């Protein structure tokens, strides 16, 4: 009997891994997107030092989600990779450039401006590619008999460009609210100034995507109209978080803006899941269609039951140890 519940369990695990990656690594990418707009190089040092102790561990969730997806839902890989080769390559290339520049920037003085640019462009490309992939998932894929039959650039449409830019704005919002929490002085004041502008950009994209999505995905339109009383609770909660974020910034609070930005992402993510559930490969392949053998899922689950608590524990411990403000002239490098 447990066999029928294994896909549900694995969908929950992978969904948890994805949202943890977005929340933990999103503000890191956001800081890179904001890099060119920072007041000066000392402010950039503060931005990088604020995530220096934790950014390596944040990538764990990407690995966990990707490996779990391959083992539990192999059909997703057999369709998504041919459909999204270029997008996934851009994301990985951006993450690699960002990681290299993160380390080399602190060691270089002569070429620091080039490492600044590499960090910015790497973060921006990775964030845009992730958003475009989400947009491609929303609009669906050309699939026949469990095989992708579309073209290499079908994922790149005006709709996915918008979702890519929207995720960049969202990550930048996470980055600015994180900086409010972790910085002080003129760096914090700068973060306070740009946060309302970023929130406005995110809400604008949110509105356009909400109006556009029913036009690119018929199943989502049908779901929204048939279950409007259930699904629309998530956009409403997201807007509540946005309103509380704006008020917290105006009141110069430090911790609440970041928490509300996380809430905005969480409820938007849940709204997307509710709009597609239980379809995992659009337009019509469910988690049960895409599942691997129950024996494989159960074998992998045994290992994951031990791994996830350990990852959560050391992640929480790291953030606790390195809590507090990052001051200009101080850091971990």
C-alpha cells in the first residue's frame, strides 16, 4: 500500500528541497544582481561577507533536489533535459562563474573590477535561467509517448523572458532585505532605499504573469476557474506579505522585511504548485506517470530520511553561529 504513497512523499521532499534552495540561495544571487548598484567597493565587501560563511552550504539543496528528481522521477529528466538543455547550461555556467569570482575577488586587487562583473553576470544569468525554466514549466512542453518532440529553443519565449526577469527582481528583493538584516550604516540605508523599488518591480511582474498565465496554459486556466476559492488564497497571502514588507521598510525594521520577502516567495511557489498539481511534466503527465519503480524510491528514501535532518541541522547551526551584523572593514576572508 505504501507504493502508492511513495510518489507523494518524494514530490514533497523534492518540493521542500527546491523551496529551500530558492530561499537560501536566492538572496545570495540577489546580492550579485545588486552588485553594480552598490554605493562603493566597501559596500560590495559587506555584501559578500554577509553570505561568505553560508553560501557554499546553500548549494546543497540544489544537489539534493536534482539528485532526488533523477532517482524518483526519471521521466522528468528524459523530457526536461532535451527541452531545457540551453537553459540548464546557462544556469550552471552562471553558478560556476559566480562561485569562482566569489573566491578570487577577495584575493585580487588589480583585477577586482573584472571579478565584480563576473560575480554580477554569473548571478544574473543563473537567476534569469532559473526563472525562464519556471516559465517553460508553466507553459508546458511538446511531449509524445513520454518523449520531448519540440525544438531546442522552445523554452525561450516572451513569457519565459518575463518570468526570468521577474525572478531576477525577486532575488534582488531577497538580497536587499537580507542586507537590511545583516548590515548597518550607509549600506543599510542604501538597502532601505532600493527595497520599495524592487518590491514594486516584483509586484508588477507578478500581476502581468498572473494575467498572462491563463493564456499560455489552458490547464492552469481551467484549474484557476474551477478551484478559485482554494488556489487564490496563495496570491492573496503573497500580497499580504508584500504589504507587510513595505510597511516594515517604512518603519525601518530590520528583520521583518527579509521574513516577509521569504513569505512572498513561499506563497507564490505554493500557488504555482497548486495550479499544476499533480502534473509534473506538462501538459498532462502526473507524478505517478513519471515515477521510478517503488523499490528504487523506497531505497532512496531510506538514505534521504537520514540526510535531510543532518543538512537542516548544520544549516541552522551555521546561520546561528554567524548571526549578527557585518561591518565595513570586517569579514571572513
